[in-house]
């Protein structure tokens, strides 16, 4: 089955919004891979304690999300199923 952008969960979103989100996700990915992104951290602010946690599973999910956005924007084509060849 071919990827149909009009039937995607992202269908109807503004292209500029998708492109901006893709760029942010790609920056986040590079930061995680290079060690620049905090893996786990917490701090206290006037309105209470805040914390953020990233894990290696986030990298896999982030990669899938990046590929989905790239496909939706037509940057990459959707993955194709492998063909099998048979001889008689």
C-alpha cells in the first residue's frame, strides 16, 4: 500500500508548521546523539519543580516521527515492500 498524505494523521496541517516541527525534531535528534541534550534533569522555579527526562527509546520514537514528517512533506518517499521473484 502506498503512502497517501491526504489520509495521514498529519493531513490538513499547514506545510510551514510541519517543516518547522521537522527542523526542531532534527535538532533535538542531533542534540541527543551528540550528548548536548540533557538525559535527565530537574530544577525548581517560582511556580514549582520542573523535570525533563529523555531516554534512548525517545531516539527511536523521534526517528520514526522525523521520517513520518519527511514522508508527509515529500522529502523522502514512503518505504516500499520488498519484491519477491520466483522462477518456474
